[in-house]
C-alpha cells in the first residue's frame, strides 16, 4: 500500500501532516450493483482511525472524506 511509503517519508523528513482517504456514501446506505465497491471503500474508515491512533503521537493524522450531492434549498 502507498500509505507505508508516505508515512516512512514523513518520518524520515520529520514532517507532520495528514493522510486523507476518500470514501463513498454507498458504504453507509448501500446501492444495488456496488457491493464490491462498497466493501473496498468501507474498510477505509476503520483503517483511517487505526492509522490516526498509531501515528498521531508523531503528528501524522488520518481522516476520511465522503463527497456526496446535496439538494439546494
């Protein structure tokens, strides 16, 4: 996974920063025909939380962003 190289480089360069994972709304709601996609995206949230807890002490954060559509009023 790419994240191991990113964290390694941050540690070697003594940099702090954030890793942002892009998830999808189907992981929480479910849509027909997207079972495999939802599964792969669904593991990102707990993975991101774990990364944040493991590397937060050295000021490397990890978060998820879930882009979606919103109705205008």
